[in-house]
C-alpha cells in the first residue's frame, strides 16, 4: 500500500526528511507548489517529492510483487527499487506527466508531449516525442498503443519495441 503525506512547504518536507533520513526527488531549485512524502510501510521505505502541480497529482504503481515502484510527477518519471531503497531510473520529460497505463508486460508513461515505455523492472524500453499535445491514447489488443495529438496527428506503436506502424 502506498501512502502520501502532504506538507505546506519544502522546508517542512526537508525537516521531516532529516528526521526520517530519506531522499527528496524533483527539481528543488524550482518554484514548486506540492510537497509530499510517499511511504510503503510494509517495505519500510519512504521518500519525498517536491514538484509543481499542473493539476495532476503524483501517481505511483507497484510492480514485481511490490519490489519496484514507478512514480510520475511534474516532468519526471522515477523508477525505484523498494527492497534496495535505491533509484533505478529517472527520466525527465519536456512536458508534464499525465498518467500511467499498465499492460501485461509494459508500463506506459503518458506525458503532454511524450510517451515512455518501461518494462516491469522499470527499465526504459523505448520513448517517442510529439510535436503537439497528446490528446487521446489507448492500448489496442495489448500489443499496440495509439496516440492522437490535438493537431489531429495519429500515431501507432508496437508496445514491445516502439516500432512505428
């Protein structure tokens, strides 16, 4: 189970992180408006997020029997190993993160201008950027992802390797 605790300021989150000895992710030098600690009590794992909320809260998915966690927030996608309490990957998008789509063997991170495909170990398999805002997206038959941009461009990719169709 993932639990979130919100804080009023970066300083409040930093004080809590010093007390509980955890890392804070995000661009700490940027003007942020959301400060959270994320904990997985059964794994005795906690970390913090400092980010600008564009109207979309942070989202996390537990993978591999809760040994891996992938988190999307602001312009970041973060893969964490909950057992080793270590960062596996951190990807930054040029545009805000929207949401995750979970398929049988891929996690898709949909961002305003990008898509990232990860395996269930939080490794980046492929990614693609778009010239316009991602407006609609869907997974077809568990094998293809279809992306429609606000300018009407339509794109289809194989989930396995990102090959454009």
